[in-house]
């Protein structure tokens, strides 16, 4: 039995002693003892001797970040990798923890299911009159299909927040329906940035964190929420790393300008795309949109038309 599977058995069954763990997991005594020693060393189990005590995954994650804070500050890339490793393990651990959760658990897990699980959890558990909401939405196109009443309700709730930041996929600015949806929420103060491949859906609001049942899901229909200031702080640190790497939204009518500025210097489209933080496929789509916008069929003609347009719209004096 692998380490992750054994931890799931322990969290679900909550054996009180090493002997009970051996019986529950069908392990031999020495193997069970070695596993307990390893989990205690990693901070995933407590207790001494044969007695087992339990550490909520929220406290484990917060402790893991705290003990490695010096390392996490070394470089942005290392911080992002370490934080993602910790955050990505949380959904499975929280699911297993919730199965064996006691009624007096200091960090209860809230679960919602259904097509609107992610929004329902936020409506049911978060504050809507103040504070900040940070969210990663890899499949934001689904909001374009929301009913007018639901969109209006969501907009009113978001308008009560002090700040709302959303990371969405780069392609979102190339879709008319999605642009309309983001413009609607942008009118109530939502700030957007773009990533080609956001790592997973999640949000953090104050001391409340929400993650999908399976890390990496872009449109979860089952979600987990946990209220814990340390854990939410860790997730917000992870979001900050992503936010710094994400690209500000460029107005759709100018989305090709950064590419053309680089290409005018002799840089290829694929290289220019990577320099502005988008995939080459997205870059090619934006250049195609620019050709349609200017009514031209070659890159040379596009460069001439775009340069003339830039000169005509550039402020003088």
C-alpha cells in the first residue's frame, strides 16, 4: 500500500493505536510502526509511542509553509513550485479527513455538489459585504451561460467586496460571450489577469478556502471548503505567485499590438508570443484577428496597416 493510500485509510478510519492501524490496513506490526514514524516526521500524524493523535490537513499545510518560509522566499519559481505541491495535495487529504471528521473538529470541511457547486459554496460560506476574493477560474466561459438573475445576484455580491481578483485563461479575451461576461463583472470592480494554463480552479476569501475534489479541475461539480486563517493565507501566497506571473488583460482591439511591436523588430510570431506570455497558438489566433480587423491577407500588409493606425492614434504634442 502506497503512502498516500495509507494516509487516506488512517484519516478515514482514525485508528487510536499502531496496533489498530495494523489491523485496519492489513499491515504487519513493524510496517505499521515505520509508517507512523514517517507520518509523524512529516507532521501528518501526532501522538507518542503506540498512541495516535491526528493533525488536521489545514494545520499540516500551514506548518509546512511556515517551516520552509526561508526557502519559499528564495525565488519566485521555487515558491510557486513548493506552494503548488502543498495546495495540490489538499483536496484528497480534506476529502479523507471529512469522512472521519468528529463533530468538534476545529476545522470542519464543507462540501457542495452540483453544476453550480463552486458559486453555491461561496454564496453560502463567504462574506459578501467586505474583504478580498482571489480566484482562479480555468473555465470562465461557463459564466457566460448563467441566467440573467444569477448573474445579477453574483454581480451584487461581488460589488460588496473591497477587491476581487480573477485569473482566467488567455483564450477568454478572444471569445465574444466571455468578453461580455467579464465586462459585466468588471463593471463592479473585478480585476482580471490571464494565464495560458491556470493550474486548477480554487478561490480564497478572507479565512475561507475552496478547492475542487480533484486538483486540476477547471469546472468542478464537487468542491470542498475549509475555514482556517493559516491555510487561507498559504493559498493566498500561492495566488500571489500566480498573479505576478499572469498577464494584465489587454483591450481586445489592441490584443495584437504587443505581438506586432516585437515582430516589427524581426522576432518570429512564436517567439513574440512566448515573450508576451501566451502560447504560440493564441498568438497566431490574435494575428488572424488583426488581419480580419484591418482587411488584409499578408503579414506585410498587416504591418503597414497597423503601423499607420498606430501613428494616427498616437497622441501628439
